[in-house]
């Protein structure tokens, strides 16, 4: 999977986990400012990343990401 495919997949998983419509999430989307999600949504997202991408990203590492782009970097590092 190349970087663009990975970015698209992570964006899709964020949209699903946070209940957003397709196209509402970009690489610049901020978890804190834009998504304002509960920790349970981040847990769901990390679980989906593990299931869909076979990448084990620690919950604390994912939660430390400010933007979707930072999460993509964390996922890529685990693949």
C-alpha cells in the first residue's frame, strides 16, 4: 500500500469512527478542534486500524496525534 492509499484508508476509518460523512475529514483535520470526539471513538479507531490495516498503533500514540496526517505517520511507522 502506498502513502496515498494509506492516507485515504485512514481518512475513511476516521470518518467511520467519528460518524462523519465522506469528504468531511482531511489530513489537516484536528482530532481536538474539528472532531471533538470522546476517547471511546479513538479506541474504536485504533481497533479499526488494527483490523483493516494490520498495524498495531498504541492507543496512547494515536491519542497523542493532533491531526489525521500525524495519525497516518504513526500507522505508516507500524506497517
